[in-house]
C-alpha cells in the first residue's frame, strides 16, 4: 500500500483496506486503484455491476434564488432551465474558451449540488468565490460527504431492494437518465442520481460520511450473489475511455475548448452571455482548430499520453488518453488531439512509440456503447 502523510482519507478508507484495495495518492486523497484486478473489475461493470468510492470528488452546495442565472453566466450549458431533481453536465470556461473544469449540476428541492473534479477542487472553489452571485450562498463539502457509485446492467436490481419505501423502489426503476431523487438507502438518507462515468446504467449516491460504511457494506452484500465487485480508479479510467467520456487534464484543459474536446453539443450559443462565449463563437466560425479524435491502433503495442501523432510525414498532434479496451476484444484504443484533417473518421495515422511509428485509424467516438 502506497500512502503519504498529507493525503486525506475518505469515510470508506478502512473498507477499502479490509477488501485488499491497493491504495494510491490521487488528487490529495488515498484512493483504491484496484482490488482483485482492473480487468476483473472492468468485466463486472460491463456485465454485472461495480461499486466505486468517488468521495474524492469535490461537492459544493449552492443555495439562493439567483443560483441558476448566476451559473448560466459562467458555464456553456443551460442551468437556470433545470427543473428540480434534474442533473446536467456542464463546463466552466475561461475567456479564451478553454475549460476550467467539466462538472455536474444537480438541482434538488431547495438547493443545488455542484460536483467538480477532485484535482480542480481548489481552483473551482476559488473561481466561484471570485465571482459571487447576488443572493447566492456557497458551501464547500469537499471531503465532508461521501459519493458512492454503483454502475452496471444490474445496478438497479441490486440497489432497489435497499430503498426503504416501496414507492421509492418504483421511482428508482422508472428514473430517467440524469435525474435524481431523495430516498433512504440501507437506513441512510441519500440523494440518488441516475448518473455515472462508465458508459453503463447506474446510480450515484450522495451520503453523510457517518452513514457511508454501512451503506457500502449493504451494497456489497446485496450484490455479491449476482457478481458485484468493488472497483477502483484503474477500471474507472478504462471504462470512461471506452465510453468516449473526457477526462480533465487530458481531453479538456484550460487550453482545450469544449468544441475541440468534442463537447460542442453542450455549448448553448443561444444563451445571452457566458464566459468565453465570444472566443467559442469565433472558434466555431473559423472551424480550423485542432480537435479530439478516437483511434484504434494496429497490433498489440500500446500508446501512452504524450506520444507524437503523424499524418503522412507531418506531426499533427499527440495522444491524450490510451488503454487496452477489454470491451473491444482487447484492442488498443486512444484519444488524440490533432489537426482537423487528421481527425476525420478513416484517417490513417502513425503513432510514434519508442522511436517506431505504429499504424492507427481514426474511428468515431464513443468506442463502446452499452446494449439497449
């Protein structure tokens, strides 16, 4: 087990250690990278279900009449139009159109929950406080509350019997993607959202730290007969890459815009104003920017972040994320950030790996879509 004195521990740290989790420093926390093995955990999520501790993610509570309008001026997607118990993906952008962070907003009955990437927690808390909204109150709960995700085709089957009220069990089964509800899970009050970062069906549970260990154990017990596995950061990264979901610091950054990252669907140019709107409008009009593409590599040699990408004899970009893809028969996949003409589906590229160029082909994202 690798740990350092300055890292924080989530409320589930002892649970991970008891399960044999290999702990690593990640974004200021000691987190499990794997338990029984990354491939076993990946298989569980794709075929049955996996259980993740995501408590390192930063949670900010927003309250007040003006939250929606204030957040609309800072983000590319619509916020004020959200109805209670809706969730929505969004991106905070800088004046140049680059991404401060990609986030999820949850509109609850009388407040909002904003979940930001763990590595960006301090930056995002500072940004929100630098641009205060009239009548908006902010509360930082980073590390003070727990986020558990159960992901996979059997997630609802495992979770539903743990809800206290019969009507909540029915509501859970009927929930639409990117909605949430308030319920009681294994005796603990929880916000239950049908969201996730794996490409599978699943739920994310927001809990008080004191309740987290008992709920974690209840989920493991309920899921054991059908093959649920605890899963770590290693499996989660492969799952999200197969599903074509961006990871901040790779496909998105302060220098990579939502348009370049393939998130143009979230950019609502119809909004009167938002930070970075002019820069993004100009970028969209020029349409000459480098962009993210997915590739399949020939052969068994894997790519790595930062490896050079060639189109013909010209270097046109670099690898951003790469992995073996168990869901695609263990093919090597990657995202690359390349010139526009090199990002077209079918384009033949060369990835330089330890001095040798390996053939790759651009394919549409996502690499994997779950069966309907």
